[in-house]
C-alpha cells in the first residue's frame, strides 16, 4: 500500500510540473494574452519569414502581433492584418517594414513612426511598406558583383 501512495504523489508532482510548463509556455509565446488592441493592415511585396503570431515592434518593443496573412490575387501582394496594443497611437504617415533580428534570427514587423499629428484608426491601412529582403539574393548580388570586378582587373 505504501508503494501505491508514493506512485500517486510522484504522479501528482509530474502532472503539476507539466501544467506549470504549459502555462509558462503560453505566457512566453503570447498565446494566452487577450487581444486588447486595434487592427491595422498593410500590403507587402514579400513577407518571407513572417507568419501569424509574428511580433509587431516599435522602437524594438513588442506592441502587437500579426493576426492574418492572405495573398491578394489581383495585386499578387501579401495583405497582412496585425493588432496594435490599445493606448499606442501610430501617426498616419508611418511606415511598416519586415525586419530581421540578425543573420540567424527570425523576422518581425517593424513600425517606423512618422511625425504627423494625426493617427491611424482601427482598420486603417498603412500604405508605406517595405517587404523582407532575402539574405540569399543579397549574397548572390555580392558574389556576382565581386566576381565581375575581378574579371575586369585581369
């Protein structure tokens, strides 16, 4: 009978640790956060590395998340919706860009604020966008340009 009690206690401890891990993981990823922001939209030429749930940042601080991505069949651009935390007003001449955390880091959506005294409202579209830049295409341009300059030197 004492073995049975020990097994129950150990099983309960394992279950408590598992529940704690799930709660912690939900908080870290933002999965458990309630959406208390307002929606904005933007259309990008390329959204490489961005998915639903990607951070939206302003001055390096997370202020929202990407909530939807769809391909527009007429323009062949990626129409994106994202939420911005309530209380953060974005000037209506701001730009939005896909930025990278570094060579091996992931991408995020960055809002570059403008100087207008007027702000975007819920559901407005940010028209000034810059899509993601492919590291492979940049390296290929660098290699091809350095190869052509060495050929002309000979």
